[in-house]
């Protein structure tokens, strides 16, 4: 049910997003390496806006925890590989809720957590970043504390 509520908020949120501001660009430059930044900025505008809101939320709830902010910024980078927009993303999520198998780009979208985590691992990101990307639609991995997990999930709702 959390997944469905998240989808609805993201769908309406995606209709009114704008390009990131210079302060967002500074935040990304502070937190990410050049290769990570390249991946980050290759996301569609709604995904950029979601990632930046997530990073600011976790930055406010857990000040000084740059690892958490990095995890929030990068957790959805796997989505961009599907190349589908808001409506087809919503259909894909609906199929998954109904347990109807998706194919092609919709399947790629639904697999964005694993795809992004593998990519972040290849970039050399730390375990926290890779593991949150991999598990953020599932269950908390044992080595991630409940406090950090809750902070990141709250940020992902932004
Ligand atoms: Fe996600
Ligand atoms: Fe997300």
C-alpha cells in the first residue's frame, strides 16, 4: 500500500517539476564525484526533482550524514534506462501491483532498483548507497540501521 501511495504522489508531483536551481547544482557538486554527477544529471527532470527533494529531506533530518544524502540522491538512477514517462511508469506499477508480468521497458522500469544498484556498484559507490538503491522498494537489509532506513524511506516519499 505504501508503494501505491508513493506512486500517486509521484504521478502528481511529476506534472509540475522544473529544472533544478543553481543551489541544487551546488549540492550535487558537493556530494557526488564527477562520474556520479554525470549519471545523476542524465536523469529526467522529474527524477532529478525527486532525488533533490529526497536529499534535502534526509539532510534536514540527519544533518552531516553525507552518506545518507548521497544514497537519497542516487537511489533511483536505474529508472532512466527504461526511457518511459509518467503514464507508462504508472501503468507498469499498476501491473506489478496486480502481479501481471511486464515486459521490455516497463519490466526495466520495475527492475530499476537492481539496475541502479548494479550501476552504482560499478561506479565504486559505498555500500550504503548501493544497498539503499537495491532495497528501497523492499525490506531493510540487516546491516542498515532502522534509524537510517526510516530516514531514507521518509526522504523517498518526497
Ligand atoms: Fe525507486
Ligand atoms: Fe524514489
